[in-house]
């Protein structure tokens, strides 16, 4: 899977977990200093993937803890 596809996959997962699009854009901006992933370097894209994966885990664990 290409890194751009992974970013899109994580973006959609975060939306399904309850994040709003502007929140995901803010997470991306926090990770690389802007929210334009298309013009980011490979290193920045890897940072984005790592940060989005962390937020995905956090949101998933939160939903499990409060869905009982």
C-alpha cells in the first residue's frame, strides 16, 4: 500500500471514529506544520501516518472504554 493510500485510509477511519474533518486536518498540521499532505516530503508523510495511527488507537480505545 502506498503511503498516500494509508493516509487516506487513516483519515476515513478517524472520521468513522467520530473526528470531524477539521480535527483531522489540525492533527496533520500539528504533525508537519501544514495540512497539505500532497506536497509533503516522504519523511513528513511518514510522520503523518505515525501520528494518525496514534490518534486512531486513542479513539478506538476510548470508544471501547465508553461503549460498555
